[in-house]
């Protein structure tokens, strides 16, 4: 009977160690990698918006049912002259 309790205790400790290692791997490996990808994606989106605005095109930015048309300031000055 004692051996059976000891086996269960060892099994529980192994599971606890695996869970702890999984949490640590997420916190120090997976989460920073995902955050880096999100930041990289945001930077690429901003660069794409600026590149499109440089060609004097109106860029529609939509949030829900609201739309904001983004136009480069230099393009507006060229159109008025």
C-alpha cells in the first residue's frame, strides 16, 4: 500500500514539473517570439501605408462602420496649385 502512494506521489511530482516547465517555456520562449512577430507585422503595415500614401493615393482606414481617408499632405498641396 505504501508503494502505491509513493508511485502516485512521484507521478504527481512529474506532472507538476512538466506543467511548470511548460509555463516557463511559454513565458520566456513563446510569448516573446509572438510579441516580436506582432511588432514586426505592425511595422510592415505602417510602412505599407506610408508607401501607398507617397503615391498620392487616398488610403481608406476602416474601423467598424467609420472610414478615415488618409492622404499625404504634399499631395494635397500639389492639387491646390
